[in-house]
């Protein structure tokens, strides 16, 4: 008990009230409603929650993302995509969406994508006639594609919570991400024509070749991560370690954009974020064990879905519950609390856990940019020093597009599972 109360006090002093609240609610529930369970089991479950080897991939992917955010990777990706599509109608906005997806493929971090891509592209969007609120809405929702594109940190947490294969989840996120990018590009074209947004000059062949050459090394990240995992050379954790080494080599040795003196601040940032994630995972594991011990998933199943719920009803409930939950609570918390409830229900109904993971990850991505408490919204407010209401003003169309994508992926599981089937 002293250990638990000491941990709660430490979390409160460190400025992590959400984690302290989760731990306190778990402890109170154990003491009041499960007298047969000793409180020390809460600590035991917390320790078990962070022992999964695959979790070691999280700090390394975060570190690689922080190194690249400090370096030139995002700008080189931006120049490459702009040289290909910038001259088309809505080309700069489409460049933003595609570049965010590509940077997500090398970082796996939504916040890192907002910073690395959003910072250089925002001024360009304003110069082309986009309003600040439209530019920020585009940056936020395009950056959230990093949750779907491997290496997705959300997918790693879901895989730990559900037992689904991390490698299969990574490959399953690519198809839905392509669909969403296509929908975003279509909207970008519509918006540009409606508002007479001028096009960028067409890049010459020489400029495209030069931009492609400058971008060859950043393209090595997805090759290392996905190629290494699916060729059997790397596990997801080993791929994460390789990505750190590659990021450091590219940014420090080749581009010389990151200095040795920068590593302290980069490592400190990585350490803080890793601490938050791991404490959330630990507390989430104890909470999940308690609700499983009292058969709460089974009770909720009977109450919400009845005795013989259809696949459609289960997927609809999952989408609604995760969408609402992610509007108010941090993404990792929602995944850790709700996945143990719905994963067994979905699995018993014949729903592929990989398909379920893509839907949950997409809902988490939507929640990160959805008022009132989307983390990407507050990241934009802090980075660009803009008021909250201005940041969220034009988010409606993008959220509608993402919800439509949820419908498509729910109705057509092949969008998620097709590429994985080809890899067998």
C-alpha cells in the first residue's frame, strides 16, 4: 500500500494527474469491490505490463523521430513531394498530406510530424492564400496519419494489449492510409478550385531528379523497418534499434544537421515521453487485469450487445466508443482500457484482431485531432502560438473524411488485410 500511495504522490508531483487518477481508481475499486484481491497484485500487474519485449521498440522509435525532427529529413521529403504534385490544383495541400504520411513512415509519431512537417509547410500554405485555421486543420489531420503508417506507436500499444502481431498490424495500416490520403487529396483539389488557390510552378525534370536524389536516404527508413521485419532479419524491436542508428548516421554524419551537443536535449525529450508512455502502459495493465478479473467485458457485452451480437453491431459499437473516448482521454489510455474489453468480444465474433486494431488505431488518430482534448490540437496551439478556437475552426471536413474512411474500412476489411494476405 505504501508503494502505491508513494507512486501516486510521485505522479502528481511530476505533473501526471491522469496516470495518478487511473492508478487511484484501480486501487479504490480493488479495495471496495474485490476484497479477495490483495492490493500488492496491482503493483505486480503494473510490473508485468511493462515486461513485454516489444515495448522496447517504443523509446527507440521515439528517439529516431526526435533525431529526424531536429534534422533535415522532413524538409527533404517535403521538397520531393512538392516537385511531383505541387503544380497541380491543391498541390501544396496535397504535398502536406503526402509528406505527413511519409514522415509518419519514418517516425511513427503524430506530434513529431506536426512539428517537423507543419513548421516549414505552414508559411507556404499561408503565402498561397490558405487561412491559418485551414492550414492548421490540414497539418493536424494529415499528421495523424502517422498513427496508421508503420512504425505506429499506437499499433505497438494495441498489439501489447490485444496480443495481435505487431508486424501484421504494421502492414495492415498501409492500405487504409493510402485510402485516406486519396480522400484528402480529393478534398484538397475541391477546396483549391472553390477558393481559387493559385498553383505552384511546375518543377523541371532536373529539379525533380535533384529532389529525388536528396530524398534517397530518408526512404531508407521504411525499407529498414518493414523490409527488415518481413524478411525475417529484424524483430520489431530490432528494427527500432536499427532506425535509431540509421537516423543518427544520416542526420549527424551525412547531413550534419544534428550535432553531438544536441543529443542531450533530444534524449531528454525522448526520456520524458517514454516515461509517460510506460507509466500509462503499467497502470493500464493493472486496470485491465481488474476489469478482466470481475468479468466486466462479459457483463458489458450482454448489456450493450445482447447475447448474439452481429459483426456489424460490434464494429459500430467499437467505432462509437473509441471515437467518444478519444475525444476526452489520451490515446494510449483509451487503447489500454478499452482494448481488453472489446478484443475478446470481436475475436469471438470472428473479427480479425488485426482488422480491429486498424480501426482502433484510426479512431485514436481521429481523436488526436478532435475537440475538446485532442493532443495534436494542443501541440499546434503550443508550436504556432495560436488560440484554441482558431486551430479547430476548419477541422470539420477532415474529421468527416476520416469518419467516412472508418466506415469504408469497417465495411471492407480487405482494405486492411489485403497486403498482409499477399505477404503470406
